[in-house]
């Protein structure tokens, strides 16, 4: 999985998003501030298509309307506005059309400046993009690749808002817990990932291990120009990757792992390779 999956492009010319504090919105009237924000808002370099081709199958999505804009268009957001959600959904669907055995998870987990009308608009967009590819809510343990292939389903949509209850193809957010370490310290992060795996629900949910470091205000202040990638990610990714290599998948093991800048190391390939351990287990049992 990728963290803030859509943030490969953000619009530094548009107003700052409603996910930001009032003080930042005021500051961001200065174009230089928006340029600096961009360095800290972008957490991925690759487009959806490039991420999919690289092996990413779980997408972490934050969305927002544009206050003051006529209509109900919804955009991806991370400090600054990204592309229209509709454009991202179409790009993902094109990949699924070309690869009918691939399955993706879209996790809509943060909503800003959206009333019920905006939500219904977005949910209809999701349905229009994927139609029969959408997998209705089911007992998590039933949803194997075989199950998905037989039904010709390719997309599971997680929607962290009460309106999910009105649509059979929206999975509740509590089926996709993603505990967040909120630290700049890689040792604390790895300890947190270990602890949350031990506390992971044994049945009935998926589970996201967020292998990401989060900058504090003082981190950004000290390294304004360097940005997220050069300050936190480059230096710590090798250690995070070593942790990933030591994991085991399956019940009480890792399930979905997300990272920033997924292309900087062999992140996707390393996570995918963990599945071989499950195959080895199956062979030893049979």
C-alpha cells in the first residue's frame, strides 16, 4: 500500500485545503509558503498507474470539496488540493480492465468540507467508475482471490463515514483499522508497529501497518526547504524495509503495509515476497 497515495501532484496555485489550520491558511496566501507546503504535502512520486504497475494494491485516500466552487466536484487533498477524484478512479479502472485478475483496496478515510450531497455525489462516482467490479460487504475471511475471480470483482471500497450503511458496496472503515504512530523517530515507529500487530484483531478485519514517519511542526521549521523526502524518508527507509523483511503474513501477522515514496526502495517487491512464506506453510501442511 501507499500512504497519501494521490499526493504525487498537488496544486500550489490553489488555496490551501480545509484540512489545514486557520493560521496555515493565512500564511499560505504567500506563494513561497505554498511552495514549501508542497515539499511536505507530497508523499509519493508515482501516479496511480505507475503505483499499480509497481505492485501497489492498497490506496490511502483523503478527499475534499473546494469551498466556494460551484457544483459538487471532489478532489484528493493533503494540505493542498490534488487531482479530481473522478480522474484518479478512471485511471485505476483502466488498469483493472487491462488486468482482470488484479484486486485493489481503496480506503476513503478522511473527508473535508463535505455534506451529505457531496458524499452521495462521490459514492455515485465510485459506482460509475467500477460498477460490477465492486465487491459487496462480506465476511472478511471469505474474500479470497478465488472468491473475487469467480464473481469477477476487483475493488473493495472502504468508506469511513456513516453513509456507507446505505450502499452494499461500501465497506465500513472499522474493517480497515490503520493505527498511526505519529512519530519522527524510526525506533519508536518500529516498536509501535510491533505492538499494534500483537493487538491486531484475530478475525473479521483487514489491518494496515503504517510504516511512515510523521513530521512535527519543529521538524518542518528546521528543514523547511529540504521537504519530507530528504528529511525523514530517505534516511529511515532502509531500516523500515529491514523490519518489513522480518515479518510474517497471515493471522496475527502483517496484512497491508503502507509507505511514503514507495519507489525509493524495493518496497512493493519486498512486501509481495512475504506471500511466499504463506505458500511454504501450505506446502509443509499438505
